[in-house]
């Protein structure tokens, strides 16, 4: 198995890096990935909330429930 074949390994390489988390409600959160679990619940630090590509608010540390997430990608 190569390195990128396991999703949690790929996510682990993004730890302490900025990521974009897109949710089912079309909101986006951009922040530094601090932690995650097997359910892809994630904790972001220095998080910002975006809607329609517009900054809505700065949130600091946030917990995002994994079953609301559609995409996680590098920022």
C-alpha cells in the first residue's frame, strides 16, 4: 500500500497545516488542522468561516463534526 492510499494517513500529513473544510451546508472553514479522529471529526485552530466565498467571522478554535464535512483540502 502506498502512502496516499489510506485517508487517515493523508489527513495526518496535513496536521498543523492550513486546510479548507467544506460542509454540507455550503459553508467553508479555513484553519490549521490540529486534530481529527476516525470519524473525521476535526479541530481547527485560527479558524475563519466563509459563506459564498466571503469571510463571515473569525472563530479561533473550532470542532467540526465529521458527518457534516464533504471535502477537506489544502488551503
